[in-house]
């Protein structure tokens, strides 16, 4: 009888955990990111906070990573075959990102950029500024000056120079992530079946 109660309790716990995940929002906060090659002795310094939140406010699971922890994690990731990745990723897969319904609830950027050519520098600044404006217009939750502001300044020194200060919060629903993963798995199985069928076609009438 005790084992039955333990089993029921375990099932209830797993069901509750799954339910919490489905209604949770994944929040990724990049805090005080500083990158620069203008100050040689200064190393990159930042904090990445990843949390699961209920109703966007109640944090029930979280982890905080600094630049040292992130570098350790990156060093453990096996090398990625870019050519194979390019063959596997298609335009339809990229469009699936829309289903994630990503939102940016905070974006503060200050950047200085300089390239070897003043013309390329001016073009790059204009391109980046307009691209950020377009992206934010689609992904912002509610535009306010306190949460959204950015500035990209050129530096004409005929050198490749940059300085970036960034604070950003990205939010997306766990249920949307699960939905996209399910679509990708389903698509992978269908692609595999199609390849198998195409390999069989030349031998379909070999006995005849």
C-alpha cells in the first residue's frame, strides 16, 4: 500500500512539473556585457541569467552564468561540422523560428564600430541600425524609453575597432519551444523516410 502511495505521489510530482514547464516562460537575461578590442588589457565581462517564470514574474527555477562559466561550457562543446549543418538546415527550418514567438522585453545597446574603410564603416553603421530597428519593431513587448534604447557610433580610424555594451532580456514560452522541437523531429522522420524510399526506387523492378 505504501508503494502505491509513493508511486501516485511520484506521478503527481512529474505531472505537476510538466504542467509548470508548459505554462512557464523562459527568460534569458544578458547583463552588463562588455566587449572591446580598444582596451587590450580588458577582458570580456558579463552575466547571463536563465530562468523559468510563471506569469512572467514568479521565478521558480534559475541559473546564473558569468563569463568564466560560459567559456568552460563552450570549451566542452564538440566542434560543429558547418558544411553538414548547412546541408541539413533549409529555409523552411529557419521560418520555424517565427513559431517560437520570441519577445525582447529589454534592449539597451551602446556600440562604437570602426572598420578599415570609412565607406564600409558608414554603410555598416546604417545597416546595423536599421536592422536592429526592424527586429525590435517585431519583437518588443511594449516600447518604452526606459527598456529600449540603442546607439551605434562610427569611429573613422582606418582600423577594425569595436566597443559594445549590452543589456538585454529575451523571453519565449516553453510550450512554443516544445512545439518547434516536435515539428523538427516529425520533419526529420519524414525526410528520412523519403530518402529511404528514393534509394529503393532503382531496384523496385529488378526481378522483372
